[in-house]
């Protein structure tokens, strides 16, 4: 059976439009959790029909193929091109040119074809990021510690010996591994790089909070210290196009977009593009990098600025320190004149981001032009599961495990693995760590997550391996202490 084949059944005419996307439900139905993986690996995916002519059908009607698809590419091969290892470009182009193939599948193949850099992984199933500079953690030296505002400190890090640090992709984050509050173990926490690695120095800017990581950095890190640091990672990076750029941030959410602003200024990458800098803070005491941002914006030819303080102090002067006394909203962005066709880069507290994203979509900004970075876990994707109240991440209920240490670096949770769980996905769910999944057996890559450090064992083995430095948590178990970007 081929994509585009047409079948007459009774009085109706149907057309084969796409393979059936295999999900976890078939495993439940057949009491075999591996069934989604088996269907794909054995090339038995199933298919969807679209209705060309309505009509009555019934038991006993003949199923007659009346026309074959133009490219004569089978359902099984189409499914394999996306989900199985190796993605031959000539066959992908052929599948993408089949006019009857559903738009979603064509977009998937176009994403694979767009990976001209040859980055590992599947460009449609999970976002691709450049190859990581080193595996796990390496010791970096603290060059200096700088107070940026009342509650923000920057730690400047460099390599004391080769290989020296190279410029990260602007917007990247690193994970720092530091002692926990008891001094008997370590915690791993994610922080954005707020510069572009000038002269081999990474700047990590941290807001003081209630967690072990930020408290340790603010109270105990000094110039000359050594800290274990992961390689830069992340997919919150500037798109390579000519569209206007809108940076939207609040509080410590400024750090990744500040790195992007540094990149634009250093490379003259925005000489012909409008750049909109929109930032919100409570007041001047909580406004880090104000002078630095001003100097960077002055180096760019086409800039538009809006600084909003929600509760300015008496000494904060309108027109000098800030522009408006309000919270940032889509209407404020419209007043500044930012076009809805721009690329929007957003980072800040969850309520700030969710409100802005909804507001931007409400004024006509396409989802594809909205790019976000979260300092906590991303919103869960759990198809077919009823929504329930969101709980803060916590150790699993009952007797705690004594296995390897699992650090969820974005969620600020460090717990011991227990063998009563079948996978890291099940373990994260028991801890109410936000997760994303669909197949639960290593097929769809929805759960693909950065493995910052450590080793895992797969059971079952994934249909196609994740990108280097990533892990499919739905079918993985830890064999050592690990740190996950969750």
C-alpha cells in the first residue's frame, strides 16, 4: 500500500494520506508495553485514510484499489524514513514530493532535509543542538565574582588548562555541580550564560533564591575557586534570518537574551535588522546589567527600547532609569511598534511567559516565531492523560531508593533511584517533575532530554538513537549517578 493510493469501498472513495503514528495506547490494548516499538521496527505502522467521496460502506463490501499514488512510496517506507535509523535524503525528497502525504508528515521531512549541517539526531522528532564541547563535567576556575544588583551575582569561569573555552551559542546554558546544604553530597543546577565567551571566559549570572545552588554561589564562591561545569547546551538560540528581533525578558530571565544581544553587537549581525529590547523589573535595585545593555544597544543601528518597572522606588527616574510603570504586555509591545512578523525571544518567570505568549498569539504572532527559555521544567506533554493540579517536584512517595543519585537540574531536585521503577520517565512522574512523552518505548523521541552527566542502560533499545549527549528517558535506567536537564 502506497501513500496516495485510492480505494473504493462500497459507495465511498478513500485516499491513503499518512502512516499511523504509533503511541503507548496500543501497548495497553495488547498488554505488551513494547508493542509501539515492535510495530515500527517490524514495519507494521498502519495508515490513515482521507475521505475523497462520501458514501455508505458495510460488511461484505469489496475493497478495490482504483488509483496508485504518484510517487509509489509505501506506507511502511514512509514511516521508516522518519522513525528508523538512517534517513536517505533522496527517498525523503521523494516522500515529501508526494502530493497526497499529509501536511504534518511533509513538514517532518522538510525538517530532516533542512539539517544541512549534519547534526546528529532527528531534526523533526527533537530539536537539534550543536555537538557538545565535552562530556559530563570539567573543572573550571573562577576568575571573578561580580555583584550585578541586590540579588544577582555573576561568576566568571575559565579553563585553567587546555582545551580552552570556545564561544558558546548565544542563549546557551551550563550546569554547575556544587556542594549541597549538608556538605555530604552535590547538587546540579542549570544557569544561562550571560555573555558570549569573550576571551575564553563564561559568565554565569545567578539570582539568590531558596535553593542550595544559588545560596552556595552567593555565599561561598570566590575568585580562585574551582567549580565543576557542564559543556554549554540548549536550543534557545538566534535564528539565522533577516526578520526583526524582539527580546522580551523580566528579572533574571534577562541572562540568555543578554548573551544574544552580545552576539549581535560583536558580529554586527543586526546592522540591517530592527532590534526591540523590552525588559521588566520591580525597580532599579533589581535591574541587573542596565548600563551594559545600554552600551550594547548604542552599538546597534536600529534599536527600540522599553524598560518597565512594576514598583519603582522614589529614586528611580522615568526617562532615565525606566520608561513606564507597568507590567509588560502584548499591548505595550504593540505601542512600541514591534511587528507581529518578528522573531520573539522570551525568558522570565512562568506567569510572565505564559501571559505574554497568550497575548502575542492574540495579536497575531505565529507560534513558530515565538521562542522561549524556562528556568524550571517545561510544560508537560502527556497525551490522553487527564490534567491534574500541578505539584512542586518532590521525592517519590514511600520508602526512598538507595540507587544512583538522580539530579533534575531544572527542577532543583536530587533523589536516589529505586529499582521499583521501570524507567527514568516513570521515576520523574513519581516525583512530579514535568515530563514529555507519547510512545513510552523509544520510538517518538518526545521525551528526549539532555543527559548532562552519567550513564544509562536502555530496555528496550531505542528504535533510533538520540542526539549525542541526550537520552530517551522513557526506556532508560541509570547505571551511575546522573544529571538530567529536567
